[in-house]
C-alpha cells in the first residue's frame, strides 16, 4: 500500500469526488489540503458552482480529459452509483477515504483499477508536506 500511496502523491492532478464548501466537512478539508500543498485539484459535486475559488465539475463524466488521481469522499452508495456511470479504470489512482467503502466495493474497484488505496486518509498521508 505504501508504494501505491507514493505513486498517487507523486501525481499532481487530483479530483475530489464529494467536495464541499462546508469547512467542517472532509470534502472541504481534503480539497484545501491538496490545494495548499501544491496539487492541481478539481472539486466534483453537483451541489456547488465554486469552492475556494475553484470551478466545480458537477460529475465525473464532465472532467476534462487528463490523468487524475480521484479522492473519494462520498458514501458507498453514491460511489457505487458513480461506478455505474463512469469508467474508474481511467484514473491513475483511486483513494478511498475511511467510511466511503465496504468489502464489496473494494473487491469491485480492484478489478477495475489495481491502483486502489483504501483504509487510509489523504490528510494523514500529506501531513509531511505542510
């Protein structure tokens, strides 16, 4: 897992699925941290037009073509719905925040994308970058 985390952190373009404008929510904290430590970050949420001055993409299908790491902050039901609509194999890595997955999701995502990271928190993994 350590090597997967290092590969993900080495990639400078990230998407936060479940980004939030609420400073108390992890969708905001993670977006802010990634932005603050120098990543190019795209917030994805159907609920906002802009977060932290960044334009929000309404859904993963609307992302510009590029190579991204996706950090998942939505619950497992929303993630499952996103998996049905979008190709998760296209992401450089998939980073599942605690509480966003279950064993079945992990099993299914591993089949789609071997660069799956779960049971880790990007806030903890980026502490050394502050």
